[in-house]
């Protein structure tokens, strides 16, 4: 694994994960819940975290890996600080969300599913956030941006970039 | 909680809720009794929250404080339905329906309308409620609401979903009380059977029969599940019910538990619906605290409790056996049926699984009787159906209509027609499993059987309206991309079939198709329908088959003429500038991202087709309509 993506889990994160595992162990079918919590703690599910879960729950790593790769919500790779998710549900699609995605890819210089080198942005597509009245929509973190046009994309991204520079 | 306490809550809050259901004089009289001069309802559903309705509430609280108004109640509700005009705010007892509110607008309304002796601010109202002569009509009389009949959505946009007392006062848990005190489990199952209610998740299986099978199954442990894994893109009916009236689902599941002899329920809900999940959590906690979930419910001796399980983004988990496998913590893959879940379901025990909207119909059926319910709708599809109306339609939003309402009524009257003067081309129902209803079938009544007869299906209720700018080949390709991506891979017909279908469609949209491909598509589709393990694979070819049935000429145009009539498929388009119309303003050339346009100022420009990436920016920029796309 390359240096940039090397696992950098802290003892504090590990303690949190252990607590989740301990409290869920007796619930039948708890694996998905544990994976969801683990992704909340680490931001993604690298093999190291999956191994801890397998050992903690007393199941095989292949079973954990199988579930983690089955569901689209789980990510084995780190995501950007600002997670952009473009809705490609039908209502958004017929209103041109593919063009929004293309504009974002152009603006950030990465493809859907990737993360920018500085770790600030990652782009994913999702299937319907249920805000069809505002189609086409995208989410950045928990913020929903609706009634988008490709021209609006740069301005929105710039807002996040400026906020980052202000922090430094 | 005892039944007496339940009654006390109803008495205390009844008028408060009633004010929101009646308007004008009666409402004003009632409002006087509630202690609140006015009530302001603000939508806190996902649509309006995304257009910043929380800021509306904040500003409202601030303004009322500044104006020293303390006899107005602010209520954060679920969806009112007209999502395109959010954030929405309704003031009772007048029933003034304010749309597209901003904090600035809220300030104006507070100062001019909410103060004592204030007047409705007409220009901020939803303009559908203002007649040409300037009179204000109740919003229930507007075309969007007039033809609707709200049974499943009866409390959405009426109660505060995070307040169990409001839910109780609005009628939730009355059916549970009736069932536990006056009905036997057999009575309940028989009532459901007689109602003719069919599963609202898409397949339309009679709910009562499901319950009867599960009741007849022997076993010490049985489960009741709620399918809230609404993965059909463009559908948000279930989300709206959970966000607007979560208690109606908890109540209905408890009733089913009593009917079939189960003490444990699971709600499997998409993690992509954070507001719905949070409201469900609050509702369950409140119901437990009141003793409406847990041990000895309402002193009846019956125990029932509900757990939430979060999905993690897999469309196939909407299939019943896959959903149960997922609750068990595994990869959400379906398994062959039989055995059906009613015999061997979750954790190998008899289980019933119903969709959110199906659950939302249980209370009214128990309270008003099966005869009442089956009198609504058509003989084989009783009751109403909720649709999430989206796409190229003026009134995007949530609508509930009696079964048998025609597509024309939904599109032209309720939906307000197609925006920008475009022509209606087709309605897509049933999402990736469904098909399209073309313009020539616009008078088809919407019910399970009529839709199947024309090659579509009811589906869970997503209804996407398409106009003349939509390419039907492209839209089938879009759905196949979806199903190919979401196929779980367990069975070959679906795993390989969706991929091959997608390849064939891609070939056609890229202008490399041959007429023979259409035959191949039909053959492959038939095999997939017959031999896939679950409904995902069995129904994946539907979008292609139904578009081929009604829009075959578009497929042929892509293949033989190598053109896309709707002007969507990029590979088949070319751009050129009409020299007679071009004024040589240079705007297109300056904005072309690949510098494909050349020409001197005030002389007609030319597009270099070898450089053009067909982005369409020149069309958008040209003020003289000189750029043509063919």
C-alpha cells in the first residue's frame, strides 16, 4: 500500500470501535451495524479495521470483507474531507444531473469515485436522496444543493476552497 | 399507559389538530378553544429541509419573539406534498399557504399577518390559491390538491411527527386500541382480507393473505417486518410517510403482531434517509415510554417491540428475501422461494413483510372498516396510491389519488402539465422494474392490472414524467446501468443478462447498432424474465421491452439513420452553425472549451467537427438560435 493511504488509526479510535463491538456482539445480525459505526469512526473501512471487527466478533475476515464490499455505502478507500455526492436518480437524471457530474469532474480533475490529491474533495454518485422536487441535486457533506446548473458548480466548489484557505 | 390516559390525550389535543383539518369559520371557532390564536405549520420533510425550511423556523421564532407574540404555535410537520415550491408554511385557522419562503419573507409575514389584526400577505402565497380576481381560495381547492384523497398521508403535513401526543390526537393508536379491546386476531386478518388492500411496494400481493399465511404458520417465534428500503430512484413516498407520521407504521406493525402472534418487529430503512431514521428513533422511544410498545400494551397482556435496522445502499435489499438476509447481517442476496417468508423468513421463522405505505393504510381500514376501504378505487385495486411525481412536470411532489385515476388527471390537472411548453411524451412508473406509459395511453386508469396490461407496472410509486427532450433508448440504458450495477451477482441470468443488455443498448446509442440487435434484446429479455432468481432480474428488462413496444421507431432511428430524434445521445449528434442566422458575435467561439469554433467578427462562424466535444455550450450561449444540433 502506498504511503499516502497507509493506515493511521489512533488508539482512541480503536477504543471506540472495541466499545461498539462489545456492546453489539450478542445482537443477532450485528455485523452491518458494526461496519456502519466503524466507518463513522474511521471514515472508511481499511483492511486493518475489518480485521479488528472479524476478530472482535469472532467471525472470518472473508465474511466481513464480503459484507463490506456488497453494500455501496461502505468504502474501503478514504474519502475527501468534503464528500460530494451527485444524485443520479431518475428525476435528477432527466433534468441533467449527468452534466453536473461531468462539470464537477472537470472542475476537480478527478473521476467519480476518486478523491483529490490534497484530500479535500471526493466525488461519488448516489441514487436518489429523495429531494426530487429540487432536481438536479448534489450533496456536499450534509448540505443539499438543488436546482443546479453546470454553471453553478464552480462557484460552490470555490466557496469550500476559500473556506479552507481562510483556515490556514 | 391505559386507555383512559389515551383518551385524555385525545381530548386535550383534539381541537388543536382539528384546526389544521378545517378552515374558515369553523376553524376560527375551534382555534379560540385551543389557546392559540394561530398555528404556523412549516414543512420539515427532506425536500423542504433541503431548501432551508429550518432557517424559516428559526426566523419565525425570532420574529415572534421580537414582536412579543406568544399566542402562536409553531409546528414542524412532515411533507405537504408540493415539494417544488418549498419551503412551505401554512397558517391556520385561515389555511394561508405560503410557498418558497425565505427568512426575509417570514419576517414580512410575521409583521403583516401574524400580528393581531394582521392580514394575509397575498403576494407571498402559493399563487395557485389566489384567483384572477384576487380572492384567496383554500389550498384544498387548488388543482394540485383537489383530486387527491389522503388516506396513507392523512397525517403528513398535519401533525408534528416528533410529538406522540399530536399523533394520538390525530387518530394514531386508535386502531390498536380497537384491535386489542374489541377484536380477535382472526377478526383482524379477516378485515384485512375483506379490504382488498394489496401490497404497495410494487408487486401488489393481497396483504390480508400474507397475514393469513403467517398466522397459520406454526412457531413459537414469528416476526413482523417493515420494508422501508425505498431504493427506486425518484421515489420518496415511504420516506415521506416515515418523516410525517412515523407512529402510523409502529401502530400497524403492532396490530399485525397481534394478528399473527408475533412479539418482535424490524424496520429496515435506508441509511440515505437520515431525517426518517431520526424520526423513527424518536417515535419508537416515545411509544415505549408511553407503553404503546413493549410489555402489556394498553393493559391487554400483549407484548410487542420494534427494532430499526439500517440498510447500506443495496437496491436488491428491497426484495423480501434479500432484505431479511441483510437484517441477519449478511450480504443482501435473495434466496429461492418457496419456502415463502410467511413459512420460513427472518432467522428461519415465519415472517410478514410489508411496505411502509401498506402499513400506513392499516389504521384507516380497522377504524372505518373493510367495506369503506374497498369502496374506494377499482374492484381489483382498492384504496388509494401515493405517487412521487417527478421529472418534467410543473408540480413536482407527493400525491395520493384513488386507484383508477387516469394518468391524464395526474399529469394535466394535479401535476399542472409539462413546463416550458414542451409536449408530454411518456410517464415512467415502477422505476428500474417498470416501464413507460406513452402519450397515447394517457387515459389509462392507474391500477395494478391496467398498468400490467400495457406493459408497465405500478411499482412502489415513483412516477417520472418525460417530455419530448427525453430519448427513450437513453432512458432504458440509464435503467440498465442501474440494474447492472445493483445486480447482486448471485444468479447468472441477472448478473450476465443485465450486463449484456446494457452492452447492446450502449452499442445502439453510440450509433453502432444493427437491426439484429433488437431481436437479440428481445430474446435475452425473455430468458432473464423466465430464469432470474428474484424480481430484480425478472423485471430488469421491463424498461427496454416497454420502450421498444411503444417507441420502436426511436430505436430504429438510432440504428438505421444513426440519429437520436430527441437530441440526447452524444455520439449521434453533430453541431453546426446556420450561416444565415449567425451574426458573427464571437460569443460561441470565446466560450467554446476546446476552441473548436472559428470565424472573424461579424462573419458566420464554423464548428470544427473533429475538435467538437458536443458539450452544447454554444447552443446555450447563442442569442440568435444559429447553432443547430442534429
